[in-house]
């Protein structure tokens, strides 16, 4: 079983209701007060969550591909050995870390799918902007929006985006990783004020992956053509310049990272493992565990 706080909460709620019913039946004349019930439920919940045995996480061999402006490592790890090559980027805007739990939990979920490691080589870039994460800022330590610093045709040379493409060390690390990796799919986690959706750039496979993601998560698909231009973005460069499918996953800004992971877990694993020509994953959450 995979660790699933929502499931544990539901289970705990079920048993707490059962326990309360028993207590009420045994002592019809001394029903607990509302606050006693709340305390009892809280205690049972806590016990149930504490009793959840953590799944063994796969051992990942993290390596630093390079460093940020402030010298923080940009860490990457690969898991699996299949022919399909997928890159997950845990974040690029330092004030959008809703995908951090997804980044931590993805390896466990991935290896939990039968046959996944034989189908796919999954590369995880933990955080493309560790200085921004440390400072809780959108840009890096130079104040540059790294998601505008790529050599896409629509690059815009302004100070906030970098006066040249790849002027920032973090961008160069991601650029080289993507060129060396020969990926079939890139997924990058962000968050969006007051909304959540899956956006895509690139060839038909990108639209197909976005549709699959939407079907498994309920997140709507947003076409880049319907959105404001994003000059020099990773999506523009990877999807349109390199013609490699890329999904930009926009979590709801401020969403609890555990909830964000739970509601997208099946969809993320599905787009990673299901590729063109590969058999589909079981469609129910239960089967995919
Ligand atoms: Zn963002």
C-alpha cells in the first residue's frame, strides 16, 4: 500500500463513527458532548495516521548537475531503465512550491506501478531554482525569471528575463540536461493564482498527454494559444523550438502540497508510464497502486 493520508483519514473517520456508535449504544443515558466527540475523533485520527507504515522509498543517487547563482546544487536523479525517457522538474519559480511533495513522492509511486521501471527511465530534477525557493521569490538570486531565459524564438531580452538567453547558470543546467536527455516528455510543476490546469506545448503527443492527464485528474487542459505569451519560457523552447512534448502543470496557488499530490498522483504516473505504443495502465486508482 502506498502512503495515502486521505485514505487513512477516511478509514479513521469510518472507525471513529463506529466506535462512537458502540459507545452510545452501551451508554444511552450518558452521550458524550460535542467537544468530547471531537476530541475522540481527533485522537483516533492521529493514531490512524501515526500507524501508517511508510512505504520504502527507492534509493536515489542524487547528483549535482551544476549550481545556482548562490552556489546551491541543482540535483538530479534517474530511476528505471526503460526506453521511454521522461523528465520531471519539481519547480522553476521559487514561490510556487506546491509540487514539492509530488517531487518527493513520485519515485515511490513510479516504482509501485508494475513494469514501470522496465518501460521508462524517469529523471527527476528536484528544483530548477533553489535560490528562489530559499528566498521564496519567483526569480533567481539575480531577480531573473528563469522561465523566460530559454533560447526560444519568442525570447525577449529584458532585464527581468535576462538580457540574453541562458544568461543564468540555472537555465544553462536545465538546457544541457534537456539536450543531453533526449526526452520523450518533460513535465514541470508550477502554481497559478486562483486556478489549476494542465498546459502543454509541442507536437501531437503533448496534446495527447495533456488530455490523458486531464482525464485522470479532472484538471482542465489549457492551450498555450489561449494564454498570455510567455517569451523564452521552458514550454516555448522545449515544445515549440525543440518539438519535444512538455506539460506545464499548474497547481492552485497555496494548495496544500499533499493534497496537490494526491489529486494528481494517478495522472502524473499515467503520463509518465503510458507512452505511444505502450499498453495503458489500469484505469482505476486501486489497480494502479
Ligand atoms: Zn510558475
